[in-house]
C-alpha cells in the first residue's frame, strides 16, 4: 500500500493523505464528503532497485574536505 496526498478542489483547498494500492486509479471524490478532489504529485526519492542495481547510498556525493559541513556533499 502506498500513501498518496490528495487535495479538495474547494476554496480554500484542504489536503489529506490516503492509503491505496498502487494499482488503484486516483480518486475523484472525497471518500467521506463526496467533494471533488485531485491527487497531488509530490517529489521523492523513488529509487526502486532489483538485483545488482546501485543502492541509494552508492549514488550520494562523496564528502570532500571543502564541504559546507552540512553533509550535503557540496564543494
């Protein structure tokens, strides 16, 4: 089950999260109130690996002596 962010199409819009299967189509009406809604696409890591694919930790920039100290890997 994935957690999706939805938003009402009313003014002001209200956001809420809903767990659904990834196979389910996006909802168009609030399950309790019947208000029109839309699914919000949010950013995220979204790395899916299988077998010998690189791990997330392998894709991170390596720290160098000149980084800002925040751990972001900048130079």
